[in-house]
C-alpha cells in the first residue's frame, strides 16, 4: 500500500527578509495515511533587487505600511484560495500540488495570487512531505540521484544595486574549483574573504558589506576589483586560475539605458571624472579583455535581458572559453530557456525558484538545461531569509554550482552550513 500524504492545513504569514522588507512564510501540514502522524513543513520566499522584467509577479500590497512592500494580499491568497485548493490533496506528488497551485492562479505570470504566495506553498508542501516520510529534503526531492555537492560561487565583492559604492558590475565571485570536498572549498573561500578584508583595510578601502555580504569598497573599475581579488587569492596561498577561478555577475540589464541604446557605468564615470558608456559591442570586447587578463570562468547577465542578438554574439565570441549564464535573460522559465537554446544565447542558466513560482517549474528548467548541455547554478536572491532550502535543491538536482553570497550575514551562511551538514550525511568522513 502506497503511503499518501493528504494536506490538512495551509497557512501563511508576513515575516521580514534580510533587508528588513516583508516577505511571505508558508506552512503546510500533511497527514501520513499509514501512520496517521501529522508533519509540518515551513518555507519562506526570497526577494530580488535587480529583478528581471520577465520574472513571475511578486505580489506587494502597495499600501502605506512598509512603503508599499507589505505582502498581506499574498498571505491572504494562501490562507483562503490556496488553502481551499490544496486541502486533502496528496502532497507526496509535488507535480500535482504545483498543478493545483497553477490552476488556482490561472495566469501566465502568477499575477493573480502572486508568485510569492505560490512558491511559499510549493516549497512548504515539499518540506512537509519530506518530514512526513522522515527523509532529508534533498533526498526526498532528488532520490537516489543526489550524488553531487555543488561548487560555491562565493560573492566576495558587491556592487551595482546591492551596494552604495562605485562598483558598477554587481557581483565578483570566487570558485574553489580544485577543492576535494565542499567543506574544503568553503574553507578556502572564507580564508580568501578574510584576506580580502585585510587588503581593503591596508589600502584604506571600506570594509562595510553589501546585501550579499561581500565587501563594497569604492573602486574605479572592474579591472581594479579583479586585481584586488587576485591579490587576496595569492595572499591566501592559492593559485589564481588553478585553485581559484573568478565569476562575474554584471547584471547588465540594470546598466542598460534603453533610450541611449548603451550601457552606463555611473560609478566608473564618477571615479574617472568622465562619462563611461559602452555599446553591446564594446561590452563584449570589454569582457574579452577581462577574460584575457584575469582567471575568469563565468560571466552572468553580461548583456541586457532583451538583447538576444547581443547574447548570440557574446556566445559566439566567448562561449567556448566562458560559462555564459542567463539570469534575467532566462528567469528560470522553460520558454525563455528554450529560446536561448535555439538561438545559441548563453550556455548556462541561473535558477532562482522565486523567478518562476513553483518547484516543479524550476526543476523543469533544470532538466531542459541539462538535456541541452547547459550549466545549472542554483541561486539565492539578494533579499533572503534564514530558510536554506536552496542548499537542498542544489544537491537534489545535482546542479553542480550554487550562488549564495559571502561567508557573512547569517542569511547567506545558513545555506553554507546546511551544505556542510548534507555533505556529512552523504559522504561521512570526507
Ligand atoms: P537579485 O540579485 O536577487 O537582486 O536579483 C541576484 C542576481 O542578480 O543574481
Ligand atoms: Zn544575476
């Protein structure tokens, strides 16, 4: 007799995220049909700052409280409509749960209930099911396929919308590509992070941090950031390009000026006392130069989310040397990813579950990417909570890579710590 897990309760509330803005937390209670035991799963929804325009809708109240950012309407949708739609449904089939959620919303972009309402319930249902079956979440989601610990792409220097400094590109990350275990890689990256802090201090640069916990000093351009990171890697006793490779998230949609048809670099302009603008062609040449000079292996959102032609050019020119990651370009959406695969735009996808709104849809994006030889990176948002579910998801889908910020701020570190526990369970004594 197969065990069933009928949903017995669904509830949401408004909590705060790591930026002090409201977000939605959901709870789902299921009953184990064999034992009669009840199990509860809880999950909370993250929120971006450099949000892609093609993401599913994050429902905000738009009222005076919390400067319009309240999520009482999304909470209300969980506590009424989604609760109604899911009571008695079998949570052991995530696909069916997510189909009910999609039907209940009824729109393409989840504007009716809000992707935040949908995702909170989708994730909480998975947690409740895993709990009811006494399985760790990664194992419930990935079964016997859970074999691979992700390599962290650790964001140690923040810019763009994630900090108030002059660094225009949003994220500078290090990846411990030679590490023999996740724990080893984490240690190496954390040591480099501390040495980077020391270097900033020595050079009279700020050691304050941005939204994702990386340092946020005022530096004139990407070259000076990359030089500083290389220096920190060497100071830590590691070889740049061998032990450690560097990844950039340019978040170029944020720099793109539609009217002018070019990319504006306000920080670089300020530091150099002259206006710095780059065309798509200039951007590609710029990245080509950076990749020649520094041990770059990955470039995310190098161009605007609507510039398919530019992305094709970028991929032709740099696709054999760099991982070219679509974040705002693909928004974890199989339709946009399929377009990218067909056009030859990018060669990897950043997966953020709240860009699409259910686990089933996010997993479909991962599957499509893998079937087409695209890389997959599970990612946090710049606004996070203590929920470390992306750690379980990264292991469950064998993503290979995870992006979850600096080893600083507990909203980021919680994910690293969860991965340490998972590695200990999967590979005791590693
Ligand atoms: P966001 O940034 O969460 O602010 O969108 C993360 C990213 O761009 O990768
Ligand atoms: Zn990004």
